[in-house]
């Protein structure tokens, strides 16, 4: 699962580069993915996830356990 956020499921999007003369060529918009370790106190272990920057903010706000629970319900997380 390269270039896919394991929490939100964000993937690369496609679009166009548009030049000054209005020529269009295809391009990809990649998500801002980071490899990050999180500590799970319930299981007393560390897990490494490939998550987007917005997912890191969501984890900081809501907590890793609730975010992982919701991601497992959506079928995004592999851990």
C-alpha cells in the first residue's frame, strides 16, 4: 500500500499542469505522508503507521485508540 494513509485512506489524486500558454499535461497530487510511531498503552506496545499530516493532527486531537477503532471500522488500517 504505497502512498496511502493507513488512517484516512488518502491516495494520490490526478490533475493537470497548466502552462502559461494553457497547455495541459497530467500530474499527480501526492498526500503528505509521514512514517510515525505511536504508543498503544492498552496493548503496551509501539506501532508504526504511514499517516498523512492531517491524520497526525486527528490523532493528537482524539487519541490513538479512538482513531484506530474508527479506522478499523472503515477498513483502512492494516495493524
